[in-house]
């Protein structure tokens, strides 16, 4: 079979040693402690690496370097990705499959990965994004959501509905873990995310005039359909096992909401619940008259 015709040609260095420092760094970023120390994480696969390049083009994110296999480089999208990285001055190294697998974090390596610097912002910056616009802040809050897939999915949903940002409370899975990054499908590059404690969250809500809603089944809860989400809002989604933490539910500023159900199901998965509530915010804000 003839080799595929490529529109791009990129000359790059080749890494062939399993003990190369860049290979070892990428491999070490599977550990949360190392990610915190290095302030970096790995994003893998053509789709996510394309998203990382878009974010880097806009100046919000910095890519340290990348690794790519000859097989991926021979594909149309892989070659285009390599050409764009080269154009942007991002170091991309060709590595044989055996070396790439040492650095890869997924069970079935996808042939290209980037080591990306973590991006930090403050809660105030999230609110500031709405200043001078007609949109009120809308922030999704994850309280002890432990499953990385759920965290990534909620971030993806929040970004899809136009949320201003997300806040992660203690006990929530690391936003830069491989499974979270993959489940977010690139949303982490477009949605500002910050971490804080429950006490800081409530002070932040009061200081910035944000309505604090928490999903919970209690006597004072109102249906999420009856809430005015056009106002500045923060919506807290609790852990898979125990829901929203007591400190938040017991605070006077917290309003509890629930999702009405007609069938016999007792509850929703947290990712399902967040999608239902967050899409109601989109309906109210963008499609109220449809």
C-alpha cells in the first residue's frame, strides 16, 4: 500500500530512550502529587491536543512540549497538528511506539500527547468575565464529586450551556487527572476552574451578590424549574454518595432545589442531575421565548 499523501512536512528531533527526561516527566504526571509540584498535566489524543493548541493560540495556556509516534505523524490530522505546533514554536518530539507507551497515560495510547502547564485564575476573575456584558455570572460548583468521569462530564456540560466558570470544593477529583481531562473533551481549556473551601465559597457568594443554590431533597427545597437562574447564580452539585455537604446546606444563604420526577426513580447520577439543572439555566437565559 502506498504511503498517504501529506500536506505538511515537519522536521523534528527524535527521542528513542526510555530514560529521556521528557518521557520520564510525562510518565510521572499520572500522580497528582507530581502534577501539583510540576504545575503541569498531560493531555492525550489528537482531539484533545487540537483543543490544547487552540487554547495556546489564544494565549490562555502554555504547552511545554509534545510527543508523537511515526504512525500518528503519518496521518492527516497528526501531520496537521505537528505543523501547527511547529508554527507556534512548541517542541514536538517523534518517539517510537515503545518509548511513547512509557509516557502515555491511557490504556490504548493514541500516538500524541502534550505536557501542558496548569492554568490558574481567581474566583474574582470568573465574575469579572461578566462585567460590561448582559450576562449574569453562572458558576457550577462541585462538592466532593469523586469520580473523574463525572467531574469531566459536568465541566463539559457547564461549558456547553455557557457557564462563566466552575468551582471545585475539597474531595472533588483532580481537574487535571487524565480521566477528568479526557471526560471534559476539551472543556477544561475553555471553562475557568478554581478550587476553594466551603467557607470560602459562601463568603465569595455573599461578597459578589451570587445566589447560592444546592441540589438536595429537603422540606424547603423548590423545583429547579421554579428558580430564576437569570440572576447571578452558583449551583452546587454534591458527591455521589452523600450529596452536598452539611456546612453548605445549613448556611442561611443556601437555597435548596430538587429535580421533579414523575416515574419511580429515586435519584439521578450527579452528572445527569447537573445536565438537567444546567440546561434549565440555558433555557431561561437564551431560549425563554422559544
